C-alpha cells in the first residue's frame, strides 16, 4: 500500500511540473490565484523594480524609431524566459491576426519590440500600448482554437480586455502578466508552429515555469 501511494504521489508531482499543452484551449471558468512567491507591482514600483538591475535596451539604428510619448510608468521590452526572444508586434500580419504579439526578436531593433506600460489607478492594472502601431494590447477572448485568448495590439482604448496585473518574483528576477479579462497568466506558445509560433496567449491558471515568465527591459531613449 505504501509503495502504491508513493508511486501515485510521484505521478502527481510529475504532472504538475509538466509543460502546459500548447494546443489546449483555455478554460475561463475561474480566475487564477496570485502566484506564490510573486509580488503585485503597481505604477510607483515598476520603475524601481525594473531599474534595480540596470537592464536597458537601446534600439539599433535601423530606421524604426522606438521613441514614444512619455507616460507615467515607462516604456519597456518583454523578453521571454522560455526562448530568450523579445516580444514584437506583428503589425504586418494579415487579418484576423494583425498585431499579434510574438516572442521572435533577437534584439530590440525599434518600435516593433517596444511597449508603453500605462498604470490605471482605479483598477490597479496596466494597459500595454504597442509602439509599433500605437494600439493597446487586447486579449482575444472571442477567438477560437489555438488562437483563443491570444494577445493582439489592436485597440484604440483600454478596457477590461486590455488590462493586466503585473507581478514580479525577486528570487528568479522574472515578471508575469495576468489578464483582467479571464484571470489567466500570459504564456509564450513555444510549441506552436506556423505564424502563431511563439505567440503570447492568456491561457495559464498559474505560473508553471518559463512559459509564463518574462524579463523586462526599460528602453533607453
């Protein structure tokens, strides 16, 4: 009996550590809980946390300007902890995926990889505005299949679809984003193929590993 219980415990532990299924459609039945070991970051704290390790990224001189209108929170680039790539706005993608966020850039080359983080005091959340097309990032809750809850820079204003809670884990020096629309954490779809490979999607109940973890770099002016 003891041996059987130990085997079952090992199986459950292995399942908890396994990578989330890339093709699984997200469930929206309950919000994700605040992850253990992660601290919620408000507008006043963002600059302090992000600047504590002096990490900045200066855009290369490629003709694509990463300068943007100043906001209270700052302008940043998101680097996936899973594949080591910076998130870009795919503004040249055809509809319905125009503006999809995808972790595919080796460096911050300009506005494609830049996002203005705008703090909203009333909801205690952030809106992310892409510098590539000046649109807010929304969670596509009405999409279906593998594209459901994909992040896409397509909105001219910020409501629940465009709001995120930002978390920081000092122990691993990583950041996580939680959608206000469905309570799910943003993951990078490393195992996808085709045009949505490395797309960002709000589909995880918790921060399970590097899929949901990002590095945050302040973009130098």
